[in-house]
């Protein structure tokens, strides 16, 4: 459902704050710094960064630039090693049983069980492969809006934090009320504040 | 007011807009006049989600169907529900879009963008690729800008002294729709 998919899905954000004067230099430096780093050959649990919208393996933008006209087009790639709750529970219980048998004790205290669970989680994380997710975005520099090609609230929340971390700029989801503020003149905006739900029947 | 409060307290604004837009599209048989552009085609089709209440008392009604008159949805309006999501066919000039529009967050889902010559290109060379990307961005933005323009028309009436008359017409359309 990305920008280049046959059908697409998107929401709009506004970008708050002034862009730096030497914007393209600033953008090049920030995008390079926050480009995606692969974790396939490490034991890292999580990685997030920018890649080309044309190819999720292109984090140096060798094949396609992020600068397209007056837009910056990027994909936010997130790789994450996940462990299912059922697996974690199974192997934690198995380890608990092993220890109880070994030490010949009827039960383990809570802190010991928490420690076992965390150890098992780390072991399982190392065995699992990173699962990738890619979300496209397009930043219109002329009117300082961003189209984000996902309606998943978790992805939106990650984008809001990551965009701020990367560019130092806050983005705000343009829900109807905020869109209305942009569309109306000052007297209209004042009247807007006093509106209450209408009964349509 | 933070964004969460704005979304919950002003949710009615998007839902009333989408409900009003359904009325506007049927008022002139699927044509809506946009100042500066002229008539555009706007038809509500196939899929609708209506809502009433909030929190634990939230009630939702989903209506689907290819050849239906969306009678259940019209009855839903008469029961006090408002439109939360609708599948819309939009034609402006030579271009056609189909999209599912979400009222509370102004989300565009499953948007089928207009077919253009470069849409079919493999876009192997960088210039063709760039043209294709720009065109898809332009078409996505155009759909949103059209919804913005329609929203502006709604707001200008909703926040004016003309609203009681428009509301009366909207109520009459809702009452008539449920009778048929």
C-alpha cells in the first residue's frame, strides 16, 4: 500500500517549524546519518532507518535519489527480531522445571522466574530472524506537509518520533479540526472553536 | 488541547462533513460544484461504516453491496448515526479516483489513482522513474486537495448563519432516504 503500489493508503501530516536555509545539505547529512543499518549479521533486536522507496536494500540511495522535484521521498524501514509469547512462555516454563528438579525445590521465587524469562527471551531473540516492515513517505517542501503511506497507528507513532529525531522537526497528523484551521480565515477559525455536534434527525 | 483531545472532542466535524457530502452528491445526481473548477463527479458506493455514541456505547454499522441503494445505511442515519467511512468514486476533468475515506482522521485508504500513460511504464531510466513518482504524488495530493475544497465548502456553511437552513435540508434528505 506504498507510494508505488497499485492501490495506496495515506494520511497527511503538517511539518512544524522553519526549514534550515541550506536545506538540501542539511537533509543529505541527516538522511545519511539516519539511514538504515542492517542487523542480519548481528544479534541486535531492532533497527530503524531510511531506505530508497524503490528498493528496501538501498540505504545509500545509489539507485534512486530521495530528492524528487520539490519533494523528499523516503521509506522508513524497521527490522525487528520478535519472539512469540507462546514460545517465550513454553521455554521459560521448561527452564523453571529443569532448575526446580536440579535443586530439588518445589517452587522458584518471583525474581528468579523474571530473570529466567529474560534470559530465555534473549536466547530466543538471537535465534529469530529480523522481520522487516517498510513504510513510504513523501515530504512536500513547498507546503511543508508529509504524506505517510500507512494508517497503522503504531507505524505513525514510530514515524512521529523518528522524524523528530532525524530532522529535529515535529509532524502533526492533520485530523479534520486541524485541516479546518488551515482552510478558514481568522473569523472562521473563531467560529469553528464554538461548534458543537449537530443532531441530523 | 492536545491531539488526542482534538480527535475525540472534534470527531463530529469529520463525520458531519462526510454525511453532508453524501447528501451533496445525491442532491444533483452525483455532481458537486467546486468553485474555480466546475462540476466534479462524486458518488458514494459499495462500502460504508456508520457510527453513533462513543466509548462503551459506541455502535457501528457496516454496509456493503455492489448494486444496493445502501438502504441499511440510510436507516442508520435516521437512527442518529453519522458516516465514519465511505467508498467514494471521484472524477475531476479526465481523471478518476476510487478511495475509502475515513472521517475521523481524514485517512485515504485503498486509493486507486487515475490511470495515466506513465503508470504503465517500467520506468527503467531515472528520469522516467522520477516522472512516475512525481505523478503518483501529484495524483495522491490532488485527491486530498479535492477533499479539502469540499471540506472548505462544508465549513463555510457549517460555521455560518446559513447552517440551520442547510441542516433542515440535510434532515429532510435523511428522512426521505429512509422512506424509499
